[in-house]
């Protein structure tokens, strides 16, 4: 008799030694949600066998009301299957229950919705089956038919078949070109049907891609490049019975879970850093590093996305250049840096300020996140070079000479009428002083003439902390191929920016795929040793599929899917940027 490898780890995870798990098996762990009959946590054998048949290891996730325990379980898994079951409370989608609706289980509803949220926050590949598909739809803002026979006008199909789930009783049409049409190799499949509820309004961010012949939605997929899918039918019933078509759905899930597992393991070994965000502006508005909601940059999301280090930019808007207004800009930079220190101090058990590459490694080993400080716009140093030394002593490790308008230092890429023709005389002094102090020069926002003036003047490599490829989208904030080649020759690094209008001609359509296309182009032109990631989160950054610190691991997944090695990924995620930081700091006057 075949031996099962079930990992039911509840007692272990809840016990005092929960952090000392055995070595993880090479096959991906697939969490399987449970149903709740008579207060038991249970799963049909068809689900576990289907996962095993596709090469995964099933981990049964018991119904728990303790969210911390669920988090510990979810952090173990590489993929998740949400199983079929009873009806869910219609209050989740703003309706009163109809008479024909079955009994609901409040404990299971909370458990299932919590699982979906935790898995989605971590970008864990997620497959919903029957109730699981309905749960996904409701969790993201959609609604359900509470009872198909009484609420849906077409009654040509009995969606609650008497035959076993191994038998196909109705047809499903799949949208040509959709993911499931590709997985199953056809646009028409025959399958089972065991439900009296179904998707009504498809959730925002999702699309229907499969329908029964009566029009009932049978398949939903993320429309925002999220690894989330749902089917109304039961592929596990067919798979358990030996079906060679439906098993492809589980093969697909296991493939995605295997890549996700590898991405997590890589992040455990490498150092990762995002070189630009505007989060300090949110601190000034009262948001905290410790809270997860309402911001793209925070400690919970860094943990979920397995990001080790984060740059926080003290950005100051360009205003008047008289003495009084300039002094106000300097004071504003000090205020923002004060906010950074306060937030880090409030969360000192989880993070610290870092100023060198070595400190990132030290903090990661200690289980903490690292926060680096940059200044965006040299308007914030005023007309006094001594401010550079003062800010360096406050932890600043890079300075962006300008923002979207010219200033006393240089010309900006976004200000149409040239003023200095590159660096100003004062600007040249600023660059020399930055070299002397070991502050990196950040050429994002710089005009092309400023860019090349700095290249000629700087004695050390430079960075572009958040810029993309002009060859793919000719935007003033993107770097031309000549600039990318010059940056590589300089030994510097260009960090991919996730602002939608820098990535796609239609910003509303910009996605992670577009961002990866830009990154791939930058690699081809500058070389793998001269690129990185600078999201610009909380300052306009964020696209479909990558919209916060927690989503950054999705970049790693995409790079693996495009054939990049761990060595490549280590270079992109931190190795290149940290090399430049070290070179600049090593060359500083001691």
C-alpha cells in the first residue's frame, strides 16, 4: 500500500520549538485548507492524492482561530489549495441570505478568508476549487449567486450532479489564449459539477475565463499578474481517478510552487536592497513602519517580500532659491530624517539604520531589517557645502542632485528650458565634496548634460537609484542606451524603477511584465553587473503584480522563470548596488 507523506504540523508549530523545523523536503509544500464538519478539520483524499501525483507534498492546514498560528503555517508553504465545502455567509459581499442557502460556519469563513489574505500578501501560488474559487472571488470584492436554481435564469444544467466527481457531466468553454486554455491544451473541456452557488460579479482585479454552457462562471484568473486562480469544478476528482487532463492543473500549481520555493530559498542566502522609496513622507503624515496597511513600505511587508534593506529618501520639493526658502528646504530634510530615526527607534527590535554594505549583512544575520537614508534633491542641502558633511554624519549615503526642476546644482531631465547646461559651478563643488565624503551620486532625475558632466567629474562610480529604459519607453526619466553603457563603463549601477508612466505608454496598463522587460533590456545593454531595483514605492511606484514591499519576491520569481541564475539574482538584488556603495565609501578621505 502506498505510503502517504502528510505533514500535519499543528502541535509542532504551536509548541516552543516551532522555529526549529526539520530540513525542508525538496518537493514544494502545498497547503490544503480543511472543511469543518462537526467541528473536525478534514480533507478528502482526492485533494492530497492529486497534490502527491503532481509532485508536491501536502500540508493540511487545520481550522484555527489563532491568526499567529496560521501565519506560522502559511510561512512554511510554497503553494495553497482552497478546497470545496459548504456555503459562506453572504454578509461578506453585502447581501442577506436567501431561503435556499445552506448553513454557514462562521469559524470556517473567518479561517478561509484569513488564509486567502495571508497567502495573497506573500504571493503564494493559490488555487481555489469550488467553494475555494467562490471564496477568492468574495475575498477580493466579488459576489455570488447564493442559489443557482432560484437566482439564475438558465436551468439547462443541474450543477449539483448525483454522479461521482470522477464523471464528467457538463462542458466548460475556456477563453482562447487564457491561462487555463493553455494549461489544459483546449478551449472545451468536460468536467463535473457539485455546487449550488457560483460567481456572480467577478472581483476587481480578476477576470472570468471559463463558462459552463449555461453561462455560469467556471474559471477565474487574476488580471493583475497575481498567482491566484480558481475553478468551480473539481479537478481533484478526475485526477484521483486517473484523468490525464485535469492533473495538468495540479502540475501547473506544483510548477509555480517550486519556483516560489526556490525564490524564498534564494532570498534566505542573498542580500536584497530596494534603492529608492519616498516612505518618509508617509511618516510625516502619521503612518508607521510597524503598520502594514495604507503604505507600500513597512516592516510587515518587507518580511512578507523577504526584502533585507530599504532606502528611505528624504525628498524635498523644488521651490524658491532665495536664502530664506532654501534654509526652509534644509530644515525640511532634517525633519524627514528625524522621522526616519523616530520610526526606526519605535521598531528597534526589528530594524536599525545602516550606513555601510557590511551592516546589511550583520543586520540580516541578527534577523533585522536595514534602513538606509538618501536625500532626493540637492536643494535640500542649500547653498552651504558643510551641510553635506552634516548629513553624512546623520547617516545619508546618497544624494540625488535635482528633482523635476533645475536648482542651484544642476539641470533636471524634466525641466524643459536649459539653465546651466549640466552642472553649475556650485554643482561641481557639490560632486567633488560628495566624492570626498563617500556619498554616492544618484543621477536619476538628472538631465543628459548633467549626467555626462558628473561622469566626467566623479572619481568614483555613480548610481541611478530609480530609472528605467528609454529604448522601451522614451520618457525623460528613463536612461538611454548610451547612458546605460556609460554607467557600466563608470562601474556604476542603474536601478529599475516601478513607476507605471516610466514603463508603459498607457500607465494604467503597466504591469510587472513590463518592468521585467525594462530590466532585461538594461541587462542586455549595461550588463548583469550594472542593474538593480529601485521601486519608488510611496512616491508613485507600483504596477500590476508588484505594488509594495511584499510583492518584491515576485520579481525574483519572474527572473527565475526567465532563466536567470541565483548568481544573477544576487547581483541584481543587492550585489551590484552594494559594490558601488563600498567603492564610494572606500575612496572617501579618511
